[in-house]
């Protein structure tokens, strides 16, 4: 096999791939040699492997084995070692970016006093935690790393004491005075490196390599160099790398496959063309193109998109032309590769193919306008745009479009589709929420894989490690520790089973743990008030004391948690162990230390918190140990012994897991979601680009103001924005059948228009100028779909609409005829156990909520996870009711036992405070006073009623069967007066009177018990004493009570089959306005009820019943649906009017403020 550099150009990557595979099959290496392939992305890596593994009959080699696939930078270093000798070139250079970073961290503080470094000294002022120093060292290490590759001549001059910049046009200029610190810093770095290693920077090694290579005969290939090298799918290499390849071609056969979007010479259609030194161009000039084109006339001879987006590719091809002598190898390749320029037509049948063909043929806009016929947008779906309101809607729209495409073309497979976004980490949750929602059995399931996510973003163990490494700044909130225990490796290390987590969570909640490890840890956060209460150690002490004494008395101010007991109590041991470990880790990590001490600490942290296994966690742990050891070796090699804060060590260690590598799965028979990355011009039948928003793409990277490369452009220089422009061009050219581009083009808040990426705007402008739609239609409008804010918008389900959706879950409510689509009642179910008065009261108070909870076991209330992490500085209405009810029961017991009510009240408040249910300090005193404030008035009223009903009666058993429904419960709080009359006297902690009117909705539970009290055939009074007044329900006629009870049971049965259209507060407003079944919605009663149900006035803090009740909002989204059918009025009259009328007929002497 002949040595030398062979370059194949082509506009289709698959054609280049097929030729490469054919060449490898025709010219196999010896059995023990590996095929060395350079790629720049994991996608190209796996794509090539799949092609090689195809059967020979399908154009493959039958197997993909003996492949050594490398990234360019590491391979070129190996070439230096092979040519110069391993004794001359170390495994890694002291001028590599990681080592430079730590060397700079040591050197910069020593250099800052020198006047030349004043700009850096100003930046590093007030840097107590070394964060600025670390960031600056990283930036400078990256900058000098780039200089070694792209500006080796500068470093050579600086090393020789010349403070100048050589320019791209062979001149030189002195450095500005405020940047003279750069050559001075480079010389300081050189002086700091041992003399034997000073020549091992890439810049210096490269020059030595070029010189030494000329002394080695072409027939003596140095050991370690491959016989053949394949370079595939790389769209940009610096000139230094191309020089290495050119020299390597003296001994190695190099086969380069270059994706070239244009078959003509297009090197002079972009600015700075004079910087390309190639005397010959691989491609010929397009016929009719002038030899010299004025910059103002470029648009007349060039494709505008290629000129706007192709600078990076133009530079790469131009630089490559300097080393490409294709005449010397064309005849050698001819038997297998008849053409070395593999340009093939894209076709002319669709708009996408016409656009790609224009780029291939270098057509200016004028030729485009003359050549192509009008576009039938109804038939041609090759190029489309979508405008949405959010990234979530982008992915939802994508899912529908993919389902439509797969249904329309049976030959299209999920593996033929790629979806690319600017940042996959930002879109991954939306992808999982949409595509991951479907079960495999669902016809809408589409297999998918998310590539390019670094382990740090999606590995739970690394997430747990990051939490541990932030302990000095952590609040130690309840949610933080529970998140830690969600990681299997952590649970396994501490012996906690997944099934034990709910019990542990319940104990933690009952112990009133909120945040903070202990008082000392809280004080470290410099908070003004840092008591032990509500901390983890506070809760642990309560649990341990509860295990020891049960519900006994407090000990040393600690209130026992009496829930702890039995065999389950063993769980306290692992929890205690975990908290003690966290305490020790917090103390260690809070102190700066030299690298060696950090190594010991972090090794202990890994072994102390994570159990080793053979799965993914085991692999991550091995990598963590390896990266830690590599860092320690780097610090040792640069003699870094300074104390480092945790923030610097943490960020470096975890940053090693930010990026994915060449081993991450890419192709797997599924739709691939990936980041838009350079060198990813893999062809797919369908290409989808999401997130093409203005400002998000091209991606912004603010250049460092001290980056001197930006002052003087050279061909091959890397630019993030130019990378993204060329990548967008590659994505457009890689689509074989369809290209779909989406962006968030409307504000989710006010629907205002938002512009797309400037690249999308340029594409749309070019299409509008170059093509026309049939019938003089607006082409861009026809190609663009503006999607609605919500996926359940009626437009997606209306006949004749261009919008569509496969989300049939939203279809149910789309029909205008509400009654036609009303859900059917559920079938009856047998009663499980007897019904209680509490369940009946819950039903009457809120029939819709009762249906969802009792029948469907659905709870719409969302627990506020954040409330577990905060001290109870304020008590919500439910907690206030619970605590006051506890105080009422304790005082009631005191009265019955002959104890001092005031003493019991004080003791109970102290106990509540010791349990951690009140905020610490003076806050507790204020909250205690609020809780106790209504007690005097309440118990004065209670005592007055007891005087009228002095005799205590035993609790009565209730057992009644009505219409097959059994109700079984106890009636308590019964008393009798001197006349022998019976009454139920109840203390209520919430107010039952407002604006001198009864809160009838709050009396409903007592109305149920009042009816039940008459079922034994004896009349009963019900007296409800609250903190703002007393209500009395006089006895009913026994027959009336029985009839009302039967109505209640019958309605309960109906309410278990379907949600009943009854909103209690709204219904009482309706009844107060004398609403009847004949009242119209626009009557006074109807308007008042509508306002009570739908009113939404946040500015005045006025909200309707629907807004505060998610069950009503789900079943009856507006008053019109609640009202329709007339059942609302019927139910209000049947269930609620009797209570209202009964109270109206009775005396209101107890209704007082």
C-alpha cells in the first residue's frame, strides 16, 4: 500500500462512507493491525461502525472489529511521541490545559505584585474564596492552549523575549501596554517548568516534529505509527494538525473523506479569501464566474446562504488544498474509486432538494428565481417551520408530526429521524415528559434516545455527590436529605430499604424537622436566630426519646415522639448513622486544605456514602476515584501545596463529568435527540431542529477581552458563532427528505411575537426571494404552522383545520354539545364496610370532592414540598384548626377531670412549642397568644351552655340501614337538661358566624349528626359553640328527620357514581337570593351564584369557589356547565335548603359576636 495523503470530496456523507468501506474491504490490513480512524463525534463513530458491520452483500465488511477510533488531539500527540521518541515527549505535556490551570493557580499570586500584572491584580481583588483566581486560571489555561495550536509563532517570539504579534499578512505589531502581561506570563510559565520539559509545549514540539521528520527516510516508518489512517466526518482542523497529517503521509497511507457542500471552487465568495495560500483549488471554478470578483459583486455569483454560513468549511477546504495533490493519487484510486470528487445531484423534485441543489451548483439568487417552478405546498412537505409558545409545546408538536410522518410512510423508521437542539440538557425534561409518557403498548409510542448528556446531568449518584460537596453552604432541608436517600447506592450504604422511605418521611414530618443539622451548623450560615428547634438533631432526639418513653413526659425540654416503637424503631439506627456522618462531613468540608488532604477527605466521602456495585454506579465510582487521582498527580507535578477551598476542588472534580464521550450510545433503532454539535453531518431522512430562537442560536459566547486571536483572524481559527453557522448548513444538507425547523415564536405570557434565529430568518428570506407558491400565495406563510398555546385547543380537533393532534385525551371536551359528551356514570359498587358520619359529612360539604376521593381515590391537592423545609413562622388555616382543636380537647378534659383549665392550656401550649410546631423564639410567644386568644370567650360560652345542660350522657351507638346503605358510628358529647331533653353540645375551633350571619357551609357536618340523632325516635338539640358565636339546631319532627336522612343517603349513592353538580358555597348564595328551579341564569340569584363560583379578582383578593377547589374546577370548569341540566338547583333545594330553612325558623339568640 502506498503512503501519502488522499482526499475525497463529496456532498453526501453516505457516498463517502460507502466508498471508504469498499476501499477497506478491497485493501484489508494484516490480521494483527488495527484500523485507526479519526472522528470528532460519537455519532460519526457509531455510524461508521454500523456501515462496516453490514453484510458484504449490503456493501459492508460483515464485521466492525479491530477498530481504533480516536479523537484528533490525542492521536497527534501520539504521532509526536512516535516520531520524536517517547523519551523526548512525555505522556502528557506540562503545558496541557489541566496542568496549566493548577500551575497558574500557584504562580499568579506570586506574580501579581509586579506592575505589568496590574490588570490581573485589579480583577483578583477581594477574592477570599479563590473563585476568581480559579476562573481566571481556567480562562488563561484555555487561552494558552489555543495559542499553542493556532498561534505557535507568537509563543515562539514571546519565549525569545519579543513582545510582538505576528499578523496573518506576514507583518508584526507590538502588543498594547495593557496586554504586555501575556508574554510575561508565558515566560514565567516557561521558567517554572523544569528545563528538560520546556520544549514539550505543543507549539515547540510541533516545530521539532516538522524538522526531525525530514531526517527519517520515507521507507522507515517510525514504530507506533499506523500503516493506514482514516479521517472521516471532520469539518474543521487547524493548520497545525493538517501539517502533521501532511508529514505523516510520508510513511502512512492517509485516507481523508471531506464533506463539501459545493462541487465548484467557492473559496473566493467569502471575505478574507486572500489569507488562503493554496496555489491550486481542488474544484474547478464554476463556468462563467470571473477570475476576480469584487466584494460588492459576490451576491451576483455566489449562493447567499453558502456565503453567509460557510466560512468555517471554506477555510478548512482551502487549508486542505495546500497539501492535496490529487493528480498524484487519482490513478491509484481509479480501480476502486473511479471519481475522487463524489458530487451527486440532490434531485429537483422538492423545495428542499432544489435548495440543496442550488448550494451544490453555487447558484446565485437570480439563477434560482429563473430556474425553479412554483411550489405546490399541499404536496411538497419537504421543508416546514413551526412556531410555538414554549419548549414543551415544541416537543408536543414534534411528537404529533412524527406520528403523522411514520403513519404516512411505512418505510420510514424511527432510526431514520434525528432531532437536534442547541442544548440537549434544557430539552431533556420536555422530551421525557412527552415521549417518555407513552407506554410501549400505546400505538403512539415512539422509541427514542437522548444523546450528548454528560453523566453529571442525569446520573443520580453524581447528583448526590454534588449535594454532599455543597454541605457547607447547605440548609440541610428535609427535601435535601430525602433526595439523597432516593439514590440506591446511598440507601444501600446506610442499610435503608426503599420500602422504608415512606415510614421515615412520616417520622421526619411528625418530629417537625424542617432544616439545619443542628444549632452550630445554622450559626455557620450567619443567621440572626439559630436555635436547635426544627433541626435534624432536634428531630432525632425526639425520635430516640419517643422510643425510650413512648408518650411519656418531656425530658430536658425534649418532647418525645410517641410514634416510634416496635420492630420499625430499628430504622432510627441508620438515620442516626447518616446524620452523624453528615455532621462529620460538614465539619471537614468547611475547612480549606492542601490537595493531598482533599484527596484523603474525598476518598473517605466516596467510601462512606456510596456502596460499590457492578452496575452504572460502580463505573461512576471508579471514574471518580480515577479523576481524583489524576488531579492529585497534576497538583503534585506543578508543586501546588496551597490550601484550596472546597468550591475550587468541587468544581474541577465534577466538571470532568460534564461532557459525553465516544462511548455514549447514539444509534439504537430509535429517534435520536442530540445537541447541535460540529462534525455531525450524518444524513437522516428526516431532520428536525428545535429551539431555533433568536439569541439561543447561533449560541453566544462572549469572547475574553484579552484574547488576542480575535484581533487578527487567520483561516482555520475556531469561532463558536461560525461553528454554529456551518453546523446549520450541514444540518440543512444532511436532510434527505424533510427538514423541519421550530422555535418559540410567541410569548407564553402575552402572545407577543418573538423572532427566530438570524439563521432561520436568513433561510426564510432566501426562500421568499427565490421561490413562489402556486396561485400567487404567500410561500413562507404556507410553509409555517403557528401552533396554539395549549395542546387541547379546539383547532387541533376541528374538521378542516390544518392543525392536528394525536392526543385523544384532549378530544373528549371538544364537542360544542356539552351534554352529548358528558361522561357516563360509573357502575355501582358494593359497600365496603359501614359508612361513618364523617364520610357523610364530607360528602354533604363537598359532593364533587367526595366522588373523586371516596370513589376514585384521587386527590388533587398538591403538597407544598417547600413547606417541609421552612419553620412554621405562620400557621395556615388547617394547622390553626388542628392546634386549636387540640387545645379545646385538652381544656375540655380538664373541666371534666376537675383540673385547672388555664394550667392545662398553658401546659399544652408549651408542649406544642417543644414539639417544634411553632416558630422558635419570640415568634412562638406570638403564635401561642394567637392560639389561646379565643379560648376564654369560647369556654365562657361553653360553661354557660353546660349550666343549661348539666347532665352528661353516655355516647350512643348509631346503626342504621337505608336503601341498602349501612351507617355505623357513635354519637358523643351528649347532655341532658333538667327537663330530660337531649342535646349534643359541640365545641368548634373555627368560626361559624360571619357578618352576623351563619356560615351554613360550616354547619353541614353538624346537620348530618343532627339528623342521625333523630333516627332512634327521640328528638335532639344540637348546640355548636365556636370562637365567634353559637348556633343551635332545634329538634326536628322525627318523620321529617327520617325523610331528610333518606334523601341524603339516596343522594350519596348517586354521588358515588358521578360528580354531582353542586358547589355548596355557591348554592347557599343561590338560596339566599331566593333561587328556585325556575330561576334563570341571568336572574339576581343566577348572577350572584355565578359571581360566587367564577369571581376572579386577584387585585382585590377575591376568588370564586371554583378557584379554591380543584375538584370543582376539574368537574365543572365554569358556572354554565355547573348550571346546565337544572340539577344544581334541584340538589341545592333538596340537600341544603332544609338546613337554611330550619335555622331561619329557629331563634337566633345564640348568634352573637
